[in-house]
């Protein structure tokens, strides 16, 4: 017989996790104790609520990011495991490198002035932007729903738009408006072109497989190596980068260097503040 | 309470684990496919932030694949995996003290069967539960997520969280009662 209340055991009791003797003593106690019966009802309700948590599918692009991380790390780790002293030293380096990596992740974008003339991919995207904004070109898909846009891009092209989060911060209700998507020949490749408005400015984001482009941008060691140029003829900012298997060109007239267009994919307050503070570095 | 989600995958993918130890990339991919949604869901519900959740999930799988040779079988493989997830979540919580509050994030992903009105109610309910879960203390939050997203037993939860079974049970108990109190207004709907 329980002499004290049974509250701390109630979840385990309800879920059948107690042994038979303990379970019986809890059951007997509940018959006599209104306080514990009330707590049991509370636990049962809380359990039903927790059962409403949904399983959420992992984004498709996650595997590519993992592959790169595994390839980079496992080469060093496998060799190190053969030599314990070297392994210890490499572990220390990895920890320091990890801390530096984390510190780097907290830095703004690495915006670098582009060298040389625009690539075919950039030129084509700037022209596409001009045609779409002026209405001379139509969207294949008109939608305000990111989920619909992502599914369409995946079905209609060889690239994905899964980097665009469906869950948005509240401020995007007034800042972001999705317009649509189309498939177009850009830079010699079949690209997905995505249109949206950020702070009422039209933004065009083209993405294509690196392998399909005549002159792909270099894939930075870090996803924040972004080349910037200003197209004076059309008065637009052009940001270009490569990450994973895809290249991206973003065109807009957003302030500074147009980096607010990156808020399509970067949604945390902290990240947006870092992006907004990014400075342009001279090219090498 | 539905904890059947995890039960179907309770058997260890033993062949896959051994193949991964030998460096078989196809086995890595297959193992990833087994665990990806569970790992990502726990990370997402823990952090309430898609971008950070992706970082956490990436960290977990990179660690898993590069450290799999050191898995000695002292626990089940899935316990080991979820321990990696729990550690990564806690490390992230220590580094990024402030996650975007869940009430600022509009959840559009949850879709259910039935009428649009029922779906909208279900989504709203899920959103409020997610919000309440995100306010739980980290260890309590992890216990709830491991139980309800993956169906881990109390014993497995204690193994993952490296605590006694009594402490694990106590964390779940606390989680249930805190959710019930925070969401008492929903009593008629659940």
C-alpha cells in the first residue's frame, strides 16, 4: 500500500511501464486519493496532447550536405585512427577548427566583388528578370504557396527549391510575397527561375545544376562565398554562388547589395541580422 | 496515445550497420533513409527552427557515419543514434540560447485527412502543442520528443538521456503535466 502520493509514477503507470506489484499499488491508491486521480487525469490529457506532435519529413537536400561533411571528415579521421598520437592531435585540431567553423558561421555573408565580366548564367538571369518584371515574359506557375512552388520546381526541372523553408517568421507576412516559377534556358542550362517580392521589390532567383552550365560559378568552400556585381545598365544587384550541386543567381534592386533577397531561405532573426550587416569585400 | 510510429522500426538494421563500418556508401544512404525523418523531426521540434534543425541533423549524421566504427554495441544502435541527437540538441541549445519563438513561425506543413476545416483545426492544435513543447525545459522536452516522435520506451529514454529509469519517468511525468496545464483550454478538443 502506498503511504504517500503516487504523482511521480502516474505516467509510467498509465503507459504500462511499471511492474505488476507496483502497478497494483498505484491502482489501489488512485481509488482512495482524489488528488492523485486529478493528477492522473492531467497526465492522461498531457499525453494525448503530446501525441499530436507531427513527424516532419527531412528536406531532400539534407543528404548532399551530409555527404560533403562525411567525405571531408572521414578522410582525415580514418588515417588518424591508425596512429593514436596523430589521432589525438587531429582531434584537437578538429575541435579548434570546429570552434572556428562555428565562429565563421556566425559571420555575415562573404560578399566579394566579382572579377571579370558577367557569366552567361548571370547575363541570362538579368535579362529574364527584366522580362518578367516588365510583364513581357509569363510565369509557368503563379503561386503564393511555397510548398506548391517547391513541388512544382522538383517535378518540372532537374533542380530543387527545398532550401526555401515553408515555415516562415511572422514578419514575412508583410515582407515576402511569392509570385511564381518557370523553367527557362539560362546560361546554357535548363534552370528553375523563381520570382518573389521582398519588401515590395521584385527578386528573381535562378538555379541550375552546376554540371549543366557553360561557365559555372566556383563552389565556395563555405556556402557563404557570394560574388557580387552591379549591372549599371539595368540598375540591379546580381549575387552569384554555388553550393552543393546547384548554382544560383539572384537579381533585384533591394537596398545595399540586394542581400535581403537571401531572406527567402534564411529565416531566423539572428541570421537575417548577420546578412543585413554583410559588407562587400574587394575581389581577389 | 500513439507510440506505434517507432515500433515498426524497432529491429536493428544490423546488416546496414556492419556495411557502414566497412565504408559502404550505399549502406550509409540506406541507414540515413531509415533515420532521417526521426532525427530531423526531433531536431525541428526541439529547436523550432528549420535552419538550425538542418544543422543539427547534419551534425548527427556526419558524426554517426564517421564514428560508426566506435559503436561497440553496449547499447542498441537506435539508442546510440538518439543519444547523438539528444547531445546535438543540447549542444545547440547551449550555443544558441534564443530560438525563434514558435508563435512567430507559421506552421503550414501539417496536413491531415478530412475536411479543410478539420485539417485547419488539427494544424492549429499541432501548432499549439509544438509551441508548448518548445517551452519545456530541454531535458523534459527531449523526453517528450523521444517518446512521442519515436516511441522509445521509458528504459530507452533513460539510456539516451543517460539518467536512471526513475528520472526518465519523472521527466515524462513533468512534461505531461506541464503540457496539460499550458493547454488546459484545449481540453474539449483532445
